[in-house]
């Protein structure tokens, strides 16, 4: 179970998540300092590491629309956020999968900042309101990449497993 720490609406662009003026910073260890920088209170809490791992950001439709900047996903992966959205833009979704950002597609999600959320394989349960919402499952291959921590750890795992079977 985790708490909702931030809520945004529909069509949140990558420029809101990670503004283009910070594109010179690309290291995943440095991008979190610019996450939602135009929301100073939330950004200050990220910088001060006030959120426990798996804290939840709730979003509406088309989260991550706009550019293909990978930093929009990496700045959320660094603090180990989970993003629950009604849906994600295609490019953001693929970037987030490649980086291992935990995401949940939940078209009917209803939650507010401070709500306690439980995520199961097939639903999101808002423990605060007592309501449950069905989840749209990602394809197994994509979920396996997220579960491995991203595309590079997933590929590394496959290589190691293939070497073990050869011996």
C-alpha cells in the first residue's frame, strides 16, 4: 500500500514533467531534481527526498504527451514513483517501460492526494474511499521489462540465463 503524493489532470506533457530548458541534464541520477519543477512545492519535496519509494502520482488521460524526451520518465523513475493514469501517451509509455518506471493503466481511477492505494494484478483499490478500479494489463513482455528494472537489466538477465543453459 502506498500514498498518493501528487495528482494531475489530462494531457500532462513531457514539458510539464521535465521542462525542455533542462535538456542538458540527461543522467538519470540528476534528472529527478527537475521533475515537475514548475510545481515548486512538489519539486522541493522530491529534491528533499520526502517521499518513500513507491509513492503514487495519479494522472488523467494521455499522461506524457508531447516530445519523446526520455528524461520525463527517468526523472520519475529516480525517486521510485508509481504512476497510475487513465492512459499514457505511446512514446512516454515505451520510454517508461525501457527505463523500468512502474506504471498502472487504470481508466476509471479516482483518487486524491493523501489517499492510500493498494495495487493488485487486476485492480487498484483506494483504501481511503473503499472503491476498486479495474486495471488494463500491459502485455507480458512489456511487464517483464518493467519488473526487471528496465530494458538493459532485462537484456542482461536474458544473457545470463542463456549462458547458464549453455554450460
